[in-house]
């Protein structure tokens, strides 16, 4: 924190947060994403254009982690959640948001189709993030990973 005025800890337990909170009372904990943050980038220096798209509600912890990380790195992170291919009409409702983004982080488990579908709709860089949620042949996220490669 001495250099940037910010702290970002991922995969943090509640016990780790309690220890950090003793030293940094301003620290915050996002329980679902298991992320500790303290300090914020200056508003005037924040970079717009990052969009975090999440396929389903099971993928939310990973999507929230990506959004908070982008925000702590100085980006404005727009969030559109529950726009997976099982309800593709919800994704189509967000086409303007997708087209306005400068970069998209697409988070999906199960079969991992969301990044490919978004890639067919927009002409911006996409970072595909597989999650380990799913059942059947999702193989703990391996199916989503292979679909995204």
C-alpha cells in the first residue's frame, strides 16, 4: 500500500480478512469472491471500457473477482451478469453495452460457450475465463477450458 495506496488480496479466507482488518481498518471483504480490498484508484485516472460478462449465477464469484480486480487496477468495470447462452435473449438485450466495451472478460462454466458467442457478436478483445461449475461432463471446468482454447 505504500506505493499505490491500494491493496488487493484474492482467494482470501475470513480469517485472513480479520488479520488484515486489524492493520487496515478501511479494508473491505467481498465474501462471495473471497477478495480483500483497501484503497481505491483516483476517479480522474480510471480507464473506461472494461466489461465483465457472466454466463450464470453460479459463475458470479469469479466474475465479481474479475470486476473488483479490474477496478483496483484503475479500470471502470461494467458488469452484465446472467447472460449465458441458455437465455441468449438476455445477452442480445446487452448488445449496445458489448459493442461499447474496449475489452470484455467473459466468465462461463458448464460448456463455456459464452466467450465464443460474444466473439461472434462484437469486434473487441475478449478474455475467456472458465469456471469449475457445472454437472455431467463439465469435468470440474476442463470442458469449459477446452471450449475456450
